[in-house]
C-alpha cells in the first residue's frame, strides 16, 4: 500500500502536505562548519528546566550535542522548525526534551502531576503526535520518551504501530496521553475508527520526513493538514527540493542544520573495495562471488562484535546470509541474523535483542535492508563495522547506512563494496566521506543542501 514516497508532493506542489502559514519570521543564522559532536553549552544554558536536566543526566547525557543545542530554543519556544543533522547526532532527544518540557510548562502544574488533556469520550487525544515511518523507529522514540518520564520529566507516552495487534492498541490507548508515537498507516486507521482524536494536539513531529512513506500522495497524513499546531520536521538528509517545499509551506519555518549534515561521522573509517570481477574468472555470478569474499575479509578484520551488512533487497539479504552461513557451517566464527520486512515483527525484535547482546567472544552479523538504517534500536551499543554489500539505490541511504557505526562520537568502520558502473560514483562519495566533506553525488548536484550553504 505504501508505495508513494514523500517525493510525490515535492514534485507536485499543487497538493501540499500541510496547510501554509502566513506569519513570517527572520531566517536563522547558518550553522557553524565545525562538526564536533558535543556542544560547549550546558542544558542550563539552553534554558532547560531542572527536571529536564536531571532526566537527561540519568540517560547519560550530562551535556547536549551540537544538534540538541541548535534545536532546543526553537522547539521550546513553540516555533515551526526543521531539524537536520547526521545520523547518530541525537535528533530524537533534540526534539523530545524541549517538546515535553514545554508541554509540562503549559500545564502550569508540577511536572510530577501532569493534568489530563480534554478528549472525546473513549478516544485517545494526545497533546503531541510524533509520526515515524517504521515500527522500529516508533518504538525507539517511545522508549526515549518513557526514559525521560521515568527520569522525572513526567509525560504519558503511547506507541501505536502496525506491528501491534489492534486489540493491544485499543487497550494501550485508553486514558490520557501527552505524546502519541505512531506510524502513518496506524494514524489513518485509528483516526478512522475513533480510537484517536487530534482535538487536543498542539504539536506534530514528522521524524525521518525525507523518507516518510505516504499513500495516495499523502492521504494518511491528510488529517494533519488543517491542524492549528506547531510542526517539527526531522531528517538526517536534506535534499534541496525538500527544504524549498517546507519553506514554502511554512513561511516562518526555522531551518536548523546541524554541523554534521551530509557528512560521515568524524570517527568513521570509510573504505572502498573494488569488486569488479576478473574477466577470466568463470562463475555464474562473478561479482557476487567477489563481494562475498570481500565481505568475509571485512568481517574477519579486527574481530568486530557487531556488524551490519546492508543489501538493497530481501532476496539480496538472503543470498548474502546464505554465503556467510556456507563459509561457517557450524557457526563458530559468528552468528548470522536477518533483519527485513519479510520477517515477522517478533523475529525482528529478537534479532535486535541478540545483536545488542553480542560481544567479541560471541559476535553477531545482522544482514539487513534499509529498514535497519531507519530506526533499528540497538540500545546504544556500538556497531563496530558496517558493510555496504550493495551500493544504495537512493543517495539518502549511503549516509544513513554508514552512520550506523561511529555514533555518538565513537569510532567505527564502514566498508563499501562496489563494482562496474557504480565504481566511479562510489570512489567520489567515499573520498568525500574520508576527508570530512559534505557528500556530493555525481549528476545530482542540487540534491544536497549542506550546512555550509546556510
């Protein structure tokens, strides 16, 4: 069903995603070009209330990242905002902390005693709605919000996704709700049957807006168009067309570009392996054979505890998974798991759990599609190496894939396997990534809007 992407409304402005704003605000200053991970400011400097500071300190964030410092003022101030920064820069906390802090302040009550929002009888009426493209990302966002609440920044959080049974959703969504995290399809269904009402919603967040899947040109998000709410758009990649569209839809939009936008993480070692086959080699698929050997070499270097292997298709995942299993039939070298949409949600969650628990003595390789690049929850555990078995079809996904390693200022490695016609582009992109430049794609010079462009 979800075949039409957000690009539909980008190239067809006659059918805007959301209603336009008429009030104009001054454009924000350009972000600095230094893309160090941590900000020099404290949470107190940003104006975070004491209960918020305590909550993030308990989560292991005594100071904000650059992205979080950049976004705090606009979101806490209730302004429409676009937050764009590299994968792993802390964008989820960048919008959740100021959003929940403002919801608490708006109540005029103690943060320990949140007041119920007005709602139709029997319906869940959240004060804030966070829309995420995948069930995995929605669960991860909900987990962060609950950790903030458990840490003292009290809020009632509900999560609703297609991966959950309808009866479970109905039970979960009873009672008052401050933050509802939901996927687009679930939003459409639950609004249709009256389980959810947007009557009390004052804030809407569209996470991963650059890749948010839409049906029928945005039908699932149609109920959001007429809301008198504040909107926050979050993305790890910012195509120029997307920025222009959002600026036109929201004239007062504050565009907040993190200093690492479109760059590989500073601690990432990116390497390219030419897998173009020798013409003299006889094989049914010589390119795949070369890639399979290169994959085994990459996984053997440095004895990584956790490795992600990205393929473009489910069938590609199965072939790569089978190649790894054939090379280690007794499973002594590593455990090989799959993660893609053909697996049931409980199997994907089990794979995540096993991946989080990996160690150098019991390494795990997760062979996955781009579903793992957008929201797989590894609980903060470091990914040692990412292997791009297939060159990504969408330039967005290169940075998302390699950005799963070296998150949060850690070190990590990415190995790119390329052959034939993709090799020249791969060389250019890897060279940009290695020198810390904003990644550019041949033949698509207008694709990116980097932080340097202001």
